C-alpha cells in the first residue's frame, strides 16, 4: 500500500469514527430528553390521581364552591389530554390552568375552617404541594435536556449528522408568565 493510500485510509477511518461519535452523542441526548419527559409524566399522573380525592374531600365542606371545584377537574382533564397527545405546548398551558385552579381552590378553602382541619385535606394538600415542587424540579431538568439536544443538532459539524439521520428539536415545557412565581400551597394555610 502506498503512503497516499495509507493516508487516505487513515483519514476515512478517523472521519468515520468521528461521525459515529457524533451520532452516538446525539442519540444519547435524544434519549436523555425522553427520560426527563418520563420523569415529568410519572409525577403528573400521580398528581392526576390525587386531584379527585382532593375535590371529593372539598365537596363535603364547600357546597357553594362547585365552580371552583369544576375548574380544577377541567384543568385536570386538559393536562390529561395534552399528555395523551404528547403536546408539550398544550401541556404548558394546561399546567398553568391547573396550578391557578389549585391556588384558587386552596385560597377558597381558607373560608372553611372545618375543611382546613380535616386530616385527609391536610395530607392531600401536603402531597400535592410535594408533587408540584417535584414537577418544577423535573421540568427544569427536562428543559435543560431539551436545550442540550436542540443546541447540539444545530452546531457545526453535528448539523450534518442531525439532518442525515433526521434528529429533530424538542419543545421546551413552558408555563405562562403569571405561573412562573413559586407556588407554595403551605403558605396559603399558615
């Protein structure tokens, strides 16, 4: 083999290895986004399961607040629909409505001292508050994973591999501006 042939072969091997490394890095990022989404999905489903219990507990005390309770259940349905369609933008909007509905529900509950003293209500309030905090943490991790993926598939020379193998960007999970403030359910009852 001539020197030119050896150099050509070495360049092909190096470029192939580099292309494989780029591809594997993008696959890893894509699966990191999927994993982060799964973490959010689990927490949203747990909260989804807690909400009917909360509404049922509140209904026993809040006879004149059916509109507030219905809004929470409608928001719950919106979150469920967005999850079923894997629509991150719709999920962000539905989550905003859900969080606002919960804030309203807990604020209205202030007028019902028997409800606030109910052990079931206290436990559900605590559980939902913990889930809200965990969702916020996981959302941050998801958005960071999405950002890493989206930046990588646009960078040179990764963009060539991304286009060749159809790597797509992911949407960030964003809440409306009014919902970005920290929601502390516990503070509503102190």
